[in-house]
C-alpha cells in the first residue's frame, strides 16, 4: 500500500514556483525562475537525500502542467534524469489531456482525483512521489491523501510567486520526523501528517 510523498523545493516564504529554470513557469509575471538551481548543483547531501528517496518510488503523481513541463524539458536533455523519468510510472491528473499520453509509462487518472489517488493507495507499492504540481497537492490535501512532505527549504525569500501552502489550503497538522542541513544552506525537512489535538 503506497504512501503519497510530496517532494518539493521551497523558499523560506514558501514559494515553490519555477525552482529549476528561468523559463519554467512565468505565470503571474514571475521573474525569479531558477532560484534553486545554483544550490542543488553539486550539493552531495541534496543529491544523496533525493536519490535515497527516489529509490523507494513506485511511481510519480503529476498535475498536467508539471507533466508537460518535465516532458518537454527533460526529454531534450542528455542526462540520467531523463532515463529515470522515462522508465518511471507516471500518473497524471488532468481534465484536458487524453490517452494515449506522449510519455512512456504514463497513465491518465480518471474521474475525481481524490478517488483516483485513493484507489492507487490501495494497490501494492512503496511510495508515490509528487513533485511540482501545486494544484494537485492542494486537492490531495483537501482529501487527506498526503502522508509525508520532504521539503528542501532554501535560504532565500522571494516575496512573490506560487506557494506550496496557499491562503486557501486545508488546515493540516504535521510532525517533523527528520531534518538535515546541506552545505549550500538548504534544510531538508521531512514531515509526516499528524493527528491534530483539538
């Protein structure tokens, strides 16, 4: 029975938009794209933590925007990440895409996303990883389907951009289960969903 794990880069003020490349996501006039790149390149602590986590993956959950972005970018790059993404099973939440999906090993989730992901959690497996996919994460939070957050928190405040935890997200209690600082100043914090005392 797989657990749903969110893995995302964040600024100190919670921005998750376009961490990797300047042109990654310019919605809302966002001009700070690529803000995480200089810290993650060559940081062995981040690489090791991400590698260990991805080794547990039974598949990836994506919203349509993240799916399209990763497909268009990584399939044009010559890297091991390209092969890993091509080989991974990908589950895509979208109301606009139709099958067959263009990326190998991709499945379009049908019906209500909460129900579809709950059904995935009833199948055998280790972990289903969500990267990017902010709108999908909000939906999964409303349905209490996220088991854990692995947040790579960068020592940076942007002041604008799409945040992981928006003003409209569901109230969620979390419990810190691990924290580690990397040489680049990134804190890798892992939180599990926790019952909230009322």
